[in-house]
């Protein structure tokens, strides 16, 4: 596990150096989710402006019996980017015949603390936390028990963090993990009034800004970077042409920053692109998964802000 962690960190460093070397500087959004970043994201999910979490949770609650009907007895539930597993508990409270629950997250310390709390709440459930960068090919841990089928839970519209091409590649990896007759229960944020979108990523309390800046704090701590956190500011805008929210960190002045002996110059007003959040119509998302998954059921809220979809694997 330790060697794996070192390898992942080295790969992350390569991505950071490569991203900051581009004409449009960028950082991989997965680096948001160290323990502090994960806690900040949990706070974001409670904000009035941030509709996705409460909307998806309401969809889960309002349609729970219908959603649970897709879970065979003795199914294996796998969650990607599990975080604090808050939404998953809405399922686990009513799923009494799961073979096991495998929460997967890149933030190892946060993951294992969450798993311990879940074991107290669900003492009869087999819980197998697994820390890895699930955006790259990976194998599940070896399992010494049987199960009827695999269902991957990928809530929170995280699929929107990928460009459509990379989303398609990622969904191919997920399809391979699920295998025949398995399913993917996935949250997909829908296209809507840009004012609603921009408010969701520019909250009045500034927590999203703190979450965005935290990625630079992490680079300072883990990769010996020299970012002055006070000299960058958060910005989130809706790119209508691309159909996505973009998060950036804007340099407040001309400055030079080093990352592990690599030096990068920032001019005043220059940005680091830290995250995309693509929004889809139901038709666009169905076309994205075509050939990999069959969309069996779509649940939405009354205002058509968000969708939860059950996809059957065609592997």
C-alpha cells in the first residue's frame, strides 16, 4: 500500500508539472480531495446555493423503492468517490441483503475514518474501503465471497468533471469493472439557467473559493511548492459554448512559483484552470453512454435541475 501511495504521488506530480507547463495552466481536480478538501466539499454540499446535493438526495428519498428494485439480493455495491458516503446511507438504510459495500476514494485517511463510522452504523454489513485513483484503470481488491452482480454508485454529478471524451473513456473503464448484467447508478447534472449554475459555484460564504485555493495549499505541503495563497483568487464562470462551469484560480500579480525545482511564471490576471463541471441534457448523456450502457431508468426533480440514472452494462 505504501509503495502504491508513493507511485500515485509521483504520477500526480507529473500531472501537476505538465498541467502548469501548458499555455492555459491547469491542475487535476482530483487533487482537491485531501482530507481538508473533502471536509470543505462536505460543507459546500450544505450551502443554499449548491443545489446538486440536496436535489439528488431528494430524488433518492422520493424514489427509493423504485431505485432499490434494481438491486438484486446479494448484490455488490461499489461507490466511486465515496467521500463521507452521505447519500449512500439513504440506500444502505434499506438494503439489507447486500453482499458487501466497497467505498472507493482517493483521500485515504478520510476514507478509512468514514468506513469506521459506517461499521458502527451497519454492524452486519461487510464494508471494504479501498483507496485508489479510480480515474485510472484499477482492479478491485480480491474478494473471497460471492455476489449476484456489481452495481457502481457514482453520485454527485462528478462525471461532469471529465470532458465528454474523457468521460467516455472513464465510463469504458467502469463498464469493464461492472461486467455482464451489472449496473451504474449515476448522478448527472442537467443544463439550466446559467445564473443558477454560477451561483452554485460562487457561494456567498466563500467556501467554494476556499475549496479551490486548498489545491494550492496541498501542492505546497506535498510537492514543496511555493504558492502564496493570498495572491490567488477563486473564479467560477459558465462557458455556454462548452456547456460547462469552469473553476479558475486567478493570479493577483506578476509572480513566480516553484514546484519541486520547476519554476512557473504567472502574470497578473493569468488563471489556473482547476475544474470543469459539464452539464448535459438527457439526450446528450444517453448519446454519451451509447454502446457501453443502456439507460434503463431516469429520475429527476420537479424542476429538472438534476437527474439520477440507472444504466445497465452492455459488457
